[in-house]
């Protein structure tokens, strides 16, 4: 079960929504050193090192919504609220 699970509806064409999800993934890669890749319409990501080490999850894109599910390692669970807030802000900004 994901530590953080956020879904946002959108009205974008699927390809545009995927581009926005990719923007989100690129931002996480730059800030937190995560590695990501597409698996169908889902971005799978994980952090093998750095401040987010042990974090993994996915950004699933459909024609109607984007769902971000993040598993935080024990050391980051105390920051869940802050991380959740930042993910919500970013999703609201890109969608």
C-alpha cells in the first residue's frame, strides 16, 4: 500500500496528460535524484540514493485522471504531510 496516494482529474488529451506527468517526473529527478521510466501509460520511479533514497512509486495516466502513488521509506514517513502537499501543488500547477 502506498504511503501517499493522490488522484487528480483532468480534461487533457491523453498524450498531453502524459507530457505533464513526464514534467512531474523530470522535476522529481532533478530535485531528488529519482530514476524513472515509462511502462505503458505509467511512470515507474525509484530513488537509489540521495535524500529520497528508498522512495519508489508510480504516476499512472488515464484519459481522465493522473494518480500519483508513493511509497516512502521509514525515515521519510515523518515528512509525509509536506511531501503530499508539494505533490498536490505540482499536480494542480501542471494540470
